[in-house]
């Protein structure tokens, strides 16, 4: 279900990690010193995003009439034409 509390928290964490990356990646161009906390966060982001791919791929989505679409092929198709392009 797209509105379950764990999924909402997952999306919040995802947004926070994307914001973190939006700050840190440009700093790497000015040769930000590699420190242990930055290395740890890099691995956390990599692992999270690796797990996020299949979780997003198999998460139901809400149709305009309020029902949720759970057919794996329809979910996969929608994922490919929406989020996968990004």
C-alpha cells in the first residue's frame, strides 16, 4: 500500500538522503576532505538507494478513482515510465 506508515517514513528518509547528496556532491568538486562520517554516509546512501529500487518497483499506486493498483505488471510498467526515467 502506498500510504502505509512505513512507506511514508521510507519516502521521508529518501527525501532527506537526496537532500544530503544535493549538498555533499557539489562539495566534492572543491575537494572536500574524505572523513569517516562522510564515507559512512556515502555507504548508507548507496545501500538505501539500492534497496529503494525494488521496494519502489513493487509498491502499489493509487488510481484516480481511489483504488490501488497491485497488478505486478501494471506497477512495473508505471515504474518504468515514471520514476525509472529519472
